[in-house]
C-alpha cells in the first residue's frame, strides 16, 4: 500500500458517520436559527407592541380671523403637568401657511382634568400664539371668551378661544383638538 492510500484510508469516514456529523451540524444550525427567530421575533413583537402603544402628538387646531389656517405642529416642547404639579402647559412650535408660530396653552391653577376658562371674570387659562419671526407679534386670549378642556387622560383635550393681536388689536378664533404626552 502506498503512503497516499494509507492516508486516504485513515482519513476516510464511513458514510454513516458522515451523515451523523452532518445531521448534528444541521440540528445545531437549525437550533440557532430557531433561537434567533424566537428571540428576534419576540423582540420584534415587543417593538411592534411598544411602538403601537407609544402615544403620539396630534394637533388638529385651526385659526380664523386675523390669522387664517391650520397649525402644523412639528415640535412639542412641553405637554402636561409641571413636575411640581403647579400647573398644566402645552408649548408647541409649528407653522401656519409657512409662517413659524409658537402655541402656548397655560393652566396655572390646574388641579385635574376638566374645563378651564380664558374669560376675564375668573380666567383660569391663557392661550397665546406668537409669530416666531416677529417675537413681539403675539396673539393672546387676554381674558376673552374661550376655554381649554383637558380630558380624563390628562393627555388630550380641546381648545376654543378668541385671541387678540397685541400689535393691531385684530381678533382671531382658535379651535381644535390636541393629544400629546
């Protein structure tokens, strides 16, 4: 027997042993794939559930009168009760007809969900809309008729108020719904 034949004979594996090795390797690979799918799929399901349950900011607010259009909110800076529970505030930035504005809803005496009035006699809320390019161009409720309603979730509600331009004394009506966290 030549040296080459001896080597081939020693290293040659029987077909049955070879199938067992391939079967074992296949089982390990399949097990790893199943593990990745189960764990990854589980995380994927968690991510989908988490994403589905994550509240989003939705503002459907429009203005008519001295300013006309819908407010397209792109940033919510603050939304909800203050850390010391001293009030409720929504501070959001957006645009009306491509002009940048800041919307501010304040309820300094916030206690719980409910209706807060902007009316001068006993006003418990304030609404302002400020044009960002002209920082002094503010429209404010200044005790005019209106209200902010915070619903039972404390994360959404409605707004309806008359705003007055501090610069021109023009009037605008702001109405709509909001939802944020």
